[in-house]
């Protein structure tokens, strides 16, 4: 049994204090809505709010669409580049890192300029068009994580050998991707998907500047005109984030162990 | 289940084929039609990246050098020199540097404690999972949590009041610079833990033992072996944490509001139409932000390339 060194326990303990106090305090705060004692009134108030349901639904739908679009463009690109066009790999990796360099607020500023009502593609002139724009914006936010998940997945299954085996058995490229590659990197893809979900679900800047009825702007608005509901929403958001990350842990644990290859 | 059979096939096939190095023989199974397939595979990604990542950014760069009648101008860049903008950049840089340095320091300490401090193995897994959650728990809900905890009516503030200490009268304020720093650290420290853990793992036990055999104290080990080996990695993660804080807006905005004069909030207010009715200046602000985070990330990429030598 490892007992640990005292200094390590002290650092760990201080970390626990710093990270746990806001969570516990926020939870207690969220229970104090009723004057005569602790209650879940703030939560009832939140769940009963029609805008809570509609904005959360909106963000979930946009998040799922973003995941689908992201998967659909990242998998073929990562696969083709890894197997056939290795000279493109550095460029692709650089592009997928760009969303970490260019802040979301800058991107959305560019969108508002490029897709305004008088432009070639006037996406912002209709609600539906703006929905599409927001979905694409979230795909961009997810790109670094999605690409890295998929690329790690491809590396761990030895996509070369699988593809060669499939080709020699007469499978075409599309069939190889959907029937062999995707099932094998499924856990990696789903991990990327949950990470995307966690990032996108409460996103504020882009949704707010594109004036979409998403969960992030709703949270912010509630913060400016309610007292106890915000803390309840913080607890709910934390649980959603925890759920998404917990799913990744769970999936990785039950992932089929394939021919891992480290290169 | 099909997963297992296909990977079984891969295992069975692997020994008979020479291990294919990606660059060595990429075109062994090329059929003429595949060239089209290559294009079709990459095209959606490239078109998407152009439309929603690269062109909007180029558009902004051009807009930063364009005046209202469409001609070339440097006026927008010159306008960045006004007090308000300079102050915003000053505050943003201080906030980003302070939270990056403190986040890196505490994150590294926690990492060393859970990886090399001999703590029970389970704690490491819990810490890493929690770091994954907390590093993504940024934005509006995080601001709510800190307000509910350290705000004027926050639980911790009330508890201190019960024992006779008035935090706010003694100068503490969650809406101050250091309050925002404390809030940012809630996602900066976990991000550091996630990024630096592989590097701390890479510090081999033998180095420790070799140093100890030669009579080095733990302090000397870290001073002359541990930190120098981690150094490139530390610099790299610092720039990543810096960019992470520099571009962030939601946390600060819902904590303090538009009164906090940092660059992303300034740009946000400008786009919302509150403050500077000058789109050219907005574009120049955006360009300046990209330049700052770009420099930080170039440092990261250079340094990462150097770091990989040691951590094989």
C-alpha cells in the first residue's frame, strides 16, 4: 500500500480545498431560495422556465449537428491524409490548431462581416441561415479535439494494414471508411463527440453575437436578473460537463483493445 | 463484436507484411481511380476550413487596413494607440500572463504530487478526470459558481462574516483583478495538469536514483535535472495557457460585466454596438488579438519540437 509523502498530501489537500469549495458553496447557495430553510425551489424554478427547456434543446440540437458535420469532414480527411497524402499532414494539423490561435470572438466577427445580408452568401439574413452559421462555428471550435481524437484512433488501429487487407478483398475506399475504419475508431470518435458537446453546450460568445436562442446566452441573461437560479444553473452545467467527460472515461475503459501501435 | 474480428484480422495480417512506415510506401495499393478519391476525401475539410476559418480571418486582416470608403489605410492600426485600447491590452496581457504563470505553477505542483508523491494510484485517475471536467467548466457557469461562493452574498463570504471577518471591508473583491485571476485559475490549473502530466511521467525514476546516488538532495535534483528537462514543455504549456486566457470572454463578462476593460470584452461591446462605432477599429482589434495569440502559439510549436527529444 502506497502511503505517500507528506508534502504530496499537503499539495493535494490544498488542491481539493480550492476546487471543492466553489462547488460545495454553489450547491448550498442554490438551496437557499426559500427564506425559512433549504429547498430545491431554485431548481424547480429553472426546470419550470420554458426558456430553459427551449434554449437547452436548441443547444443540444446544434451541438449534435456540429458533431455530425465535424465527424463527416474530419474522418475522410484524416484517413486520406494519413494513408495517401502524408505530405499534407503538417498542413492539416496546422489548420486544426488554428481555432486555438484565433479566439472565437475574432472568428465570429469575421463571420458577421463575410456572411452579412449584402454578401455573396447572406447566411445571417435568415434565422435558419444563422443556425447553419452557428453550427459551422461550433464545428470549427471542435476541430482541434475532433481531429486529434480521430488521428489518435487511426494511429492506434494501424489503418494501413486494415485498408490493404480490405482492398485486396475488393472493398472500395468509401466502403473501407464506413465499414472498417469507422467501427474501429468508434471509441475515439465518440470521445471527440462528447468533448465537443461539453465545449458547445454552454458556449456564450458566438451564440450571443449571432443572436441565437442558445443555452449560453440564456445562462448569462439569467445571471443578470435572478438571484438563486444562476447557482442552480451552474450546478446543472457542472453535472452536464461531468456527464460528458464521464462518458469518455467509461467508453475508453470498455474500448476494444486493438493492435496498438506507437510510432 | 465486429470490432474484434477486424482487429483480429489486422493482428493476423501484421506479421506477414512489413510494418508500413507512413512515408515509405504510401502508394502500394494505388489504383487509378484513387486520385479522385483522395480529392473527394480531403475536399470537404479543405472547403470547410477555407469558408469558416481561413477566409473570415483573411477578411478581417483586409478590413483592418481598409477605410470606410474601401481604400487602403493605416488609420485603424493607429487608432489602437488610444488610451482605452492600450489599457485593455495592458489588462488582458497582465491577466493572461498572471493566470498562465500561476496556473502552470500550481498545475505542475499538483502533477508532481499525484505522479511522484507516492499517493495512492486511484487519486491520480480521479485528479485527471476532474481536470478534464474543470478545464471545460469555463464560461458563464463558472462565473456563477464564484459569485455564489465569494460574491458579496456568497457562502464563503457569509461564513467569514459569521466568525467576525468582513472580507469585503478588508479589501477582498471577487470582481477585482485578483478575483478574476482566482476564477480563471479554476480552468487554467486543470488544463495545465492535463497537458503536463505526460511530461512529468516522462521524468524517469532512474534519473532520480542516479542523482541521489551522487548525493543530490531532492531540491538539487529538481534544480539541475527535473526542471531543465521539463523546461521546454513548461514554456510551451505557458503559451497555451496564455492564449487560452487571452481569448476567453464569457467568464469575465458574466463575472464583472462590460465594465472590465480587457480586449475580448472591448471587442464584444464594439460588436454589440455599445462603444466604438468603428468597424475598422474592431477589425484592427481582432487582428491584434490574433497576432498576440499567434505569437504565443508559435513559441509553443517551436518549443514542443525541442521538447520531444527528451521524452521518448
